């Protein structure tokens, strides 16, 4: 497979996406640290700058707010919201990370699926627990090995259940 900077960027973005929206359809049962009922949760991140880690995140469900994803490492992110923060650990599902590059059209695509788990919270989310699955899609146009892509977007959608 021919690799371009766009594909490398997508790989980095994929890692970020995994970190950011490592939320999915894993177990939605059980009690959290606070013993609360689990509620549906959805996180959406849309990013258009391949040189920026993290980005704006929208949360709907148990947490309903606009926030910011801060990448803490290869498998850990912190979602910062006005009422508190949630630290997420995520892991791609084996065999689901796929990147493609077409040297004729300069189109690259990155896809990944995985699972996530809320491991720590602060503020209104100090007793957070839960997890789920996530999906990542990144695409762009870029043929130069030395330049960022001309056009780029990344979308991460994570779903699952949280107790607060």
C-alpha cells in the first residue's frame, strides 16, 4: 500500500479518535461507583484540522453539554465540560483499523471501531462509570508526503451508557 502524509495523519487522528470517542455498545448494565442508574450516552467529535489533537465534543445523554477533548496519551482522553471532566480509556477492536490511499485521486480514508470506558470523573461527574463502543471515520485529500492534506475531516461517534 502506498502511504501518503494524509494516511499518516489519519493514523494519528485514528489514535486520537480512539482516545476521544472510545465509546460504544458495550455493557449498559450494572451499577456505577455512585450506584446510580445507567443512562444512554453519545459523544460526537468533528475535527477539520489534521494538525490538532482533540477538539470540540458534543455530549448527549447522561451528560448533555459542549466540551473539549484533551488527548492524554495513546489510549486515554479527558473530556472537559463546564460542570466537570471525564477521563476515558479506549481500545480499538482487533482488525477494525483500516486505512486506504488512492495515489491517483489523492483520497485517503481511515476507519476504526473500538470500545471505551469511563475511568475517572471530577465535579458533577466525580462518580462516573460506564462505557460503550465508538466508530471513527477520517477522510481527506493529500498527495504530498511533506504537507498536511488539502482537505480533511474526522468524525468520531461514541455510544454507550453512563452512571453519574
